C-alpha cells in the first residue's frame, strides 16, 4: 500500500464529519495541465500584468493600472 499523504490521512480521520458536512474533493492535484487550463493561465497572467501594486506609508496596499489609457483587457 502506498504511503498516505497528509490530505488523505486528514480525510480518513474526519470521515464522520464529512458525513454531516459533505464530502471533500479527493482528486489528485499532481496531474498534467490540460491545454484549456494552460490557455486560461496565460490569459490570467496577461491580465495581472496590467496592474501595479502601490504601497502606502501606513502599510496598506492597493492596485492601480500601469497604463490608465490601455483598456484592452478591461
């Protein structure tokens, strides 16, 4: 038998709770990316490149457009 990872041990230990609160997702996260997911990731990364994080002196942050005239992805 293969060694259980932490998520599998947790799910086995909380079996009765899952009966009340509903099942958890047991799919593997170690699979290859599909072409559709790869394209979606590229789109999301392109969207994030249009923003810039600004830090205020009080420690708070906010995002502003890098180029306010660029409306291509908005």
